[in-house]
């Protein structure tokens, strides 16, 4: 639904008053129903744990029959946790029964796609689904991310709506991977199947703001669509008021736990702590003759899964599940029906683009065909004085190798050139003493790796290493990624001092302040500057 519509605004105005009523735990909107039958007009939905006969409710604790010009509809929604309707048309996917607990569907995928497995190294019991593969709008095809739920990468405690995050992923550090066939999180074992790092997130418990972006490593294969090669064809609009009135917004979900399921959006529900945006509530299509509480649109383990329209346009991701009284949607039907909560994709993209720090302007990767399998490029780039230059990156396979480091050596020519001056000899001695630790940090410490590449230091290092062998007119850049070269040095000094040994920190604290200004200098000029530097 358009969140700026008059009905949506009326729900927001009524929310504060309704949430003060004892027993009311959420407010939303959707069609008015009586005896499970859609009445064909909109109502403010008032969610409670248990509906009571009117005579048992104190007069000052009753839900008003109308508010803001719309009727109210009291709905029992229970067991909310992480992860009459018309019959669906022939061919529409139905809800599914929950797989037996000893059946682990979350097997490792060679090619990442929506509906695949995802978990963090924090807790291999918190497992979810990849929703969509996303790419940076400014660097399409270069910076690739997996979109999922934040809570799927966390360690959780508690049950139902009392679930709490007790340990959260750390930006640019927490490794994210898959679940192996034995049920173990492979990312917790030296990241052997880790395919990326948690890069950015936003989290308000039990709301649409349950977002995580995972940056994929170079060499990772991915598909801009759903498992089994179903391409995503775009982004769908949110439901309209008319679609709420007639229950006509059909959706499908592709989750790692239950695969493809079908249902329809019946309500929306908001959480004031997360702002004005609301989540959608999806009720599954029920197979004929099946009790409504026996099938699901989504279950725990499907959190993060992509929700799409029948024409395979993405409209949201699964954030949680809840139970409703079946008679709310199916006339004279006892028991419960399983609902699924879905966060709107448009709101997620705006949140990442405008309201988090740092910001990420991302959009779904759209595969051109079922065979459009791509690979995250191994080469990144940096800006040297405004000009884009390539940065060589190790492959994902090379990054996983645990082979011992070879002794670090400086080229004979460079060693001889530096040894001609007192300051140059200090640099040679520093490298011989601390070079192995520096190489280890740059290759294996995730905070150092992130700063090494994001500051442009990796590009500067590679360029500096080539200077002795290229034209004498070649120079160090004055700016790197639009920042002074000195800022790049300062950022690396800070992270290496923080993550390295006491000896390395002391050596850097002594050496870096005495480094002469080298921006814009050629190799001969760098050597001359070292020769003129006092020690």
C-alpha cells in the first residue's frame, strides 16, 4: 500500500490511542472481515493476544467500533517470532507443511541465489535465507551483496515475541557463510565456506527494520534471481487500497527451509519504534481439505527469503511469522492459521540509501536469463588523482589458504637504493623486523583488510612497488579516492596500531610522524627526499 495514502495516515493517527488499550500489542490495516468473510471495505486492524467476549471487557478498555472514519477489526495474533479468502487460481503455489525437524534443507550452494542458505559465524543455530542479490548502483557488477534479515546473523535468546538479540554481527568483520550437509555452520571453521562479511545493517526488533547486507568476496558465483534459476524481473509496487479490499495481491516466497510457497497479502501491521513504514501479513493458500494450521507460507529458517509477485518482481523479504485465529479468514473454521510478516523492499532500499551510516545505494541484480551466472570480480579499483586504476585482489580460494607465510623480502635494487641514505636504512630495518606481521595482518585481519582496500592503501602499495621499474616520470598520486595521500597513511597507521603487536605499534608511532611528504613524487625524487631527511 502507498504509505502516504489517507487510509495509511488514518491508521498512524489511531495507533497511539489504540496501543494504550490493555491487551492491544499492534495496529495495522486491511479488509474488514466478519465470520471469516471479506466485507469489501477497509478497516483498522487491532491486534490482541486473545479476543474476549464484550461483556468481559471493561467499558474503558474496549476497542472503539470506528476510528478516524474507518471501522475497526479486532484480530488475535499470537506466537509472533522470527521467521473468507478466495481460492487461488490453478497453478498458484500453495502453502507447505513444515519439514520434519531431522530434515536439514540448508545445504551449501555453489552459486548464490535468492532462497539459498545464510548464517553467521556468531551462532550456527540462527539460520536464514538469502533474499536477493544486490549490486551497488554506482558500481554495477563490481560490488555485490546478499540481502537478508539482520536477526539471521545474530545469536538469539528467548521464545516467540520475547526473542532478543544477545550477540550481533560486527560490520566488515563477522564472516557469513552457508550450512554444510552435517548441519554445521562452515563459516565458523576458518571460514572454509564463508562467502562474505556482514557489511551493513539496521535493526528494530519485530519490525520491518530487520536488514542485513553481506558483501560477497571476489570469486564468488551468484545469480540475480531465485534458486533453480528463476530471474528476478524488477521491483513490484506495494499493495493498493483496492487490493486490500478484495484480497487480490498474490505473492510467492522462495525460502531455504520450505522452498516455494504461495499466499496473499491480507493486512499490514506497524511497529511505532520503527517509524511509519508497516510490514505486510501474508496468509498461505490452503490446499483443499487441509486444516489451515497444517501449512505455512514461511517458517523459522525462511527469514530473509525473497517475496515476489507472480510475474517474479521482488516486493519484500520475510522477517518473521505469527499465528492468527483461522476463523478470521476462513468461515466457521476452528484453530489457527499461520501468517508470515514481510518487510517492503522499497522501504529497505531507501533505508540503506538514506538513513544508515555509511550509506549503501543498492538495487536487485536482474539476471537476463536462467543461465546468467556471474562471478564477483577479483579486481577492485581506486582513484589516483581522479583517475580509476585497478587493484589486484586475491581470489576467494586464495584467501582461504592457510599455508605458512614465506619470509618477506625487498627487491635487491630497492634495498640497495634505500640503503644509500640513513632514513632509507631505517625503512629497510623496519620492514625486516615487522614485514611478516604486516603481511599477516593485511591478509587475515578483517579490520585491517577493510581499511587496506577502502582507504586505497592496497592500490598505493601496488603502484609504489612498480615505480622502480617504470618510466622515471611516473609518480605517486596526490589524492587517493578523492582524499589526500596523507589521509590514507593516517588510516592505515591507526588500524595497524590498533590490531598489531605492541612492538609494531611502537615502531609505527615512531616512524610515521617522521615520514616526509611523498605525494606527487617520482621514484628518483622519493630517494632524494629520503636522503635529505634527518634521522
